[in-house]
């Protein structure tokens, strides 16, 4: 592995996987998804027809991210 590959691997483990795993194991609401949901005002039990523009922006980003990361489309 090159120096940059080690850097990104370490960042992924230290900056993301360890804090996410700890939050999930302890039942904390400090996960990445909970943070994003609160930033965009997503609440449990809100029907889709009551979404606002921020909800739609988040949904569009998540669809793009899925296509980009999982299916390698939409560069």
C-alpha cells in the first residue's frame, strides 16, 4: 500500500468506523445517519407527502450516492 492508501485506510477506521461502532454498541444517537437526519429535519412517522424541499434534496443526494458508489454510474 502507498502512503496515501494507508492515510485513507487509517482515516476510515479512526474517523468513521470506530466512532460509528461505538455509538451503535452503546445505543447513542450520535451516529452519522442520526446527525444527517437531524440536520435535514427528518422525523419518524412523517408521511412522504409532508416532506419539504430539504427532504427532497437529501433524497436526491442519497439516490445519487447509491448509484455512484454501488453501481459506478453518475460520476
